[in-house]
C-alpha cells in the first residue's frame, strides 16, 4: 500500500513538472522599446551599435535567432582554400552592442499599424521606431534536386553562399580532374552579385596552378543579360574571360539538378528553351528573396517582396517610423556589406530626426562596392552608385587587376569589418574618397 502511494505521489509530481515545463515554453511576454532592430547581420549590428551609443542602455532591442555572426564576404576566399570557415565568424553575443537587449528569437509577424512585432517564442515587442535588417533567405529548395545533390557525401555539387556548404567548394576543386566545371547565377536578386563569378576566376586559377586547366571546361551560366551590371567594369572583365577561355552564357538559368546522373538542367530566359549539361563539378548560387515572415506583411513590402522604402532616405513610404537597411531593403542598389556601411549613417541620422520630430536631411546615393577577386593574387575593386556610374575611392584605375586590391580584400577588409563596421564606426569610404580626390587627376596612369 505504501509503495503504491509513493508511486502515485511521484507520478503526480512528474505530471506537475511536465505541466510547468510546457507552460514555461508557451508563456508570452511583452516588451517595449524606443527602437527595435530586426536582424543582427551587418546592417543591423552596425545600426544597433550606433543607436545604443545615442539612446543609452536597454532602449534598443535586437531580434536575432542566430548564435553566430558570419563575415560572409570571406566565403569566396574559403571556397578557394585561402581562408578557413572558423575565421569567418564570431559568437553573436560578442558582436552585438552590450547596451542593447538581445532577444534570441525570430520575427514571425509584423504589424506596422500597431507598431508591434510578434516573435517565434510568442512574445510581443512594441516599438517607437522599427529598423528592418533581416537580409535575404537562401532558396536552395527552389531548384528541384539541388538539396539532394548537396546532401550526398563527396558530392560534385557545392556553393559558397552557405556556411553549411562553403567548405565543400575547395573539396570539389581538389577532386575534379576533368570534364565540365559549371557555375551559375540565379534569376533572382542575390547578395554580393559579384561573388558567383569571383569563384569562377578563383577556380580557373586553381586549375592552372595544379596543371589541370587543359582538362576542364569552365562554364559560367548567368541569368543576367550582362557579365557585370556596371559597364565600366564589365568591359574590363570580358577580356579576362576570353583570355582564360571561360565560356559565358547569359540569360541562362539553372532550373533542376539531377544528382544521380550529374546533370544540370538550364532554361534560356529569352526563348524558354531547356537543355541539359553534364557536369564534373557544379557550383550553384541559389535563388534568394526576403524572408517569408517579412514578405507576407503586404503593408511593408513592394511587389518584389522587399521593404518599400524611399531610396534616398531609406524611410518607409507609408510608415514614417519604419526604416530598412541592407539586403532586405527595396532600394535598387547592389546588395553588399559595403552598401549597408554607406547606408548606416543615413539611416541613423534620419531615425534620430524622426525621434526628435525634425525633418529628414540625410540621403543615400546608392553606393556599393564589389571587390572582384580574379584569382589567388589579383582583384578589381568595383565601386559605383545608383546610376551605375563608378564612384571610386583611390587615385588609380580601379578597373584593372591589382595585387594591392587583393591584399586589401583578403587581409584588411575583415579587420575593418570586425573592428570598425560592426561597432558602428565605419560609414563607408566617402570621407576617404574626398580626402584622396585631389590625387585623382592622373588616375588613368
């Protein structure tokens, strides 16, 4: 009898514990803040640092579920074996500003009419100002067969765009001895649109270094109608492509991968014709879009699914207390970390103006930068604005391959990113460009 009572008592205690455990995970909380930053990537982290310096402790909430913060521009170099994955990230807790409150949750619902955001843990955050810095999501699953191909051990399919797959790129290079080596650019916006061809040039150089270049056929299939969007730099890249015997097919979009047969299926975007190519190595840049949680809020986004902001002020066209920075913004600039750096002082000043009830005075010119790495020791530093006009920093011809630009990309830019941009000190090279402008008279030499 006593043993039965003990068992019943223990069972009751266990049931009580389970109820307590389950309710603790569903209990919702409400938060209130001056500024809510959704996303802890490049733009979100830099802006949170700037805002907390101005607004003080616990006035800024950062909503970011990730444990690690990746310096994604390093992924191309990792793909070529020049850097290691562990060099590309730091704990998120180490890069977010200490004076901000970090909620390790995901935004799942935006309600701009009520100035609220719902989180993945069921919490509600009420804000005075909202900064959307969610970045883009990678849609590997949008291409039939691609995830299956990426899941195969020692696969011939790889991608520099995800930390889950970037290490595989160098493995593929080392194991490929002949056949078709194919690279793709999707029919969608992408972050760092120069990266899909950077890995082409690095790979081509790799095969030359190991004396296999004559045994591989290198193909770059891009959905774009051009090699690069800025003619000034495209004109410099075409001779490189021809000299290195790289086949470039424009308006050519990857639509399926058949991993069991090592076949990639492409579509000609001009006439709809589909064709198959056998590959010995396939590097895929996945389609990308803004996160689903953001795009379902039609009040916030444009037809393409990006935050509908004024391209100069980066303020929402309907909600004056909403701003966007970085890749999720609907501005027509190239989506790069350099763009976010140049946007950050504009967004910061304009957000403070809204808080102070003053008119917006800062304007973003569309500046973007793309260090086009063309091998293991050369780089073309492309810089341009909204009009796709070069907006260059240095008093030299930047449309030429240079070792100095390669060293800057490989060794100096990571330091600038971790030590200057994320803490909120780096606002892009505009100041440096102005200081160097008197020396640009002999730029063409």
